[in-house]
C-alpha cells in the first residue's frame, strides 16, 4: 500500500520566474470542473490541501506544492467556464503556456479528462498541444466512480481513442472512492525520482513563453559564423481556429474558451 504524497503548499505565482526552483516537477492540467483539486487532496490524503469549489474557475494562479525532497507539483488554472474579463484570461494563457514551455525540471504533465463524460474538444486540443510541443504527458481519467462498472471497458477504450493514446497509457482514478489513487501515487513518485537524476537545482529565467535555453551553449569562434537561432515551434493548428489556451477566432464570440 502506497503512502500518501506528503505535499505541502508553498506558494502561488502569476509568472514562471516567480516560482521557486525544483529538482523535478509534475503539473496538473485540465478543465475547470474536472476535479484537479480533489485529486490532489486524495493523492496527499488530505481534505484541505488544495481548495475545492463548486464554482469552476477558482484556481487562477500557478499553485506549487512540495514533497520535502526538492521535488514539486503544480496545479494549473483550468480551461473553460471563466466568467472574467478577456484581458485577465489572456494573461492566464501567457502564464500557463510560459510555464509549460519554460519550466526547467518539468518531468510530466498530467492531463486530466472527466472519465464520466469523456474527452471534450478542449481536452483533445490540450493533448494535441502537449504532444506538438514534445512535452511528456499522461492522460488521467478522473471520476471513475461515476462510470458504471458495466460501461467501464467501453469507456476506457473510447476515452483513450478520443485522446489519441493507447488504452493502457491512461490512468483512471476516483478522488471520491480512492480507486486508482495508489497506482497514480506510484506513477508520480516514479516520474519524480527518474526526473531528479541528481541534477542541481537551478532557477528558471524570466517567463517568456518559449522553451528555456540550455544551461551551457557553445560559443561560435571568430572564424565560424554564428548559428542561426532556431525558431520556436509553430502553434499546432486546432479545430475551429482554437489554440491551446487561446480564444476562438472563428464562430460565435460567445463561445470563447480560455483558461479558467
């Protein structure tokens, strides 16, 4: 039986460079009402580690928790359902993309999908964006207890297919009943352990929204032309003109989807 993850809340930040350094880190991302906070509480064996709310969109900052060995976890704002001004949501987009693309020590992104309803268009876009940018991720299906036992085999297959991954790659869990929590704890411990690899802790630079530069880079000699700076990867084109964390640029303006 795996022990609870002894997460301790450290800080909330609105920019990558305001987060403390980490040896290895996992991040939780998903829709506003997918149950990220409840899952964090279940993993930690606590009821009030991460604030839960019936109102979607309460998580609006990068919330960092530590395990006491230099490894950490970050709860990211959810996407969708945010009843806030557009300029605030644009700021969340920059904050989240800057974090995901620039965080040194980020070893795994846990992309949460509601197991009861299956992947939404926004969930699929999120997975595609993570894959496009080469970020290591695992799909975690929440609310397993809401799926009838007679439907679970088909739901496991359909959810994985909708996310474009193999069924055995999806981890299922129920924060309410505890199903799958031990397996998920073990996976997180393994990712953090493998990610540390005795690396020194190093601070992130300013949050620019682009991948962090390597620690050491070769210097061109006087006889050699400087290598061209590689362009950042283009944003993956997604359905209906939506970019990960961005706004709908086609269709009804009322259908805007942003981080919440």
